[in-house]
C-alpha cells in the first residue's frame, strides 16, 4: 500500500490532517538543528525535542479519550475494553510529566521508548475501532521520524 495514493482519494479534512501532522514535525527538526548548531549556546532555552515531544505524547494519549467519547462503533466494544482504553488514554500524559520532572539526558531516550509503546498500542487498538488505514500509516511514519530525532537529540546533549 502506497501512502501517497491516499492523498488523492480522501477529502480535504484528511489532507489537512496529514499536512498538519507532517508540519507538526517542524518543532522536532528545529530543536534538533538548534542542538546540532548551537550546542553550547542554544537558541531555545529548552531542549525543544524533549519538551515538544512530551506535549505531543500527551496529545496522542488524549486522542483515545476522544475516540471513546465519539466513535460510532464504540457500542460494539466491550465495557472492559472501553475501561482499559480510557485508563490508557491518560498514561502518556503521566509519562510526559515524569519526562519533564527529571533533567537527566536519559529521559530523552525514555521518551523515545514511550513513543514506541504508544505506537504498539495504536497497532493493537486499531482492531477495536474503524481507524482509516492511512491514519495508521501516517502514525507509523511520524513515530519513526520522532524516535530518530529523539535518539539524535540524546547523543547531541550527551556527547560532552
């Protein structure tokens, strides 16, 4: 399946979601470039990939909260699964708080690991909802890029 084929056949809302998702990578790239070029005198006063990554991780969890509230297929899902998904929806935000509390550089790698966990959960949960296949393909692609940026960021800040 080719991801670009989905761009031609979906309505403007799907295209907008895809474009905004890809543009959402810009703060990750800007933070990585800042770490690369200005390592000793950062333009941004924070490690942008770590902080922005924590915000986006929280957002990824929150999407499940919204899905449970509004998905038209939720009546086909058992109450037990719904409870698990609602509880799961807050886990990424709790992880993000932990990432931001600790200043050690290893938290950037832990953040990358959390992105991987969220992606695995997305892969598993998709069978309970009618997610469009392009969404999962988009999430996979974005997750790979984010994890790579976080790993590079870790090595840049740990290279002292």
